[in-house]
C-alpha cells in the first residue's frame, strides 16, 4: 500500500474533520517525540508508537467532548 493510502472503512460524519484529525495526529506525535517520515507514510512507525499516538488522540478528543458537554449543561440551567 503506497503513501497516503488507507484500508480503513471508517467514514467521517464531517468530512472536513479529516484535515483537523491529521493535524492533531502530527501534533501528538511531535509532543511524544515520534519522528514521522517526511512523506507521511506511517507504515514504518513501530506499533507501540502508533498506539501511543492513537491513544493520546482519543484521550484528547474525549477531554474536548467532556468540556463541550459540561459547558452546554451549564448553559441549560
């Protein structure tokens, strides 16, 4: 499979979110000190490192959702 190709069958509900998620992936990798090749191909990244990036992305997205929900709950009162 070449650079930039994916076998994922997941479809984004908001297609514009793809760019934001990609940017978040690279930000998290940089914060963790993981070097991503210039061509953007993640196939040679160690599974442990890729898992760390994915886990941190999930943690951050959950945190954002919780903040959004708690902010909306506060406005309903």
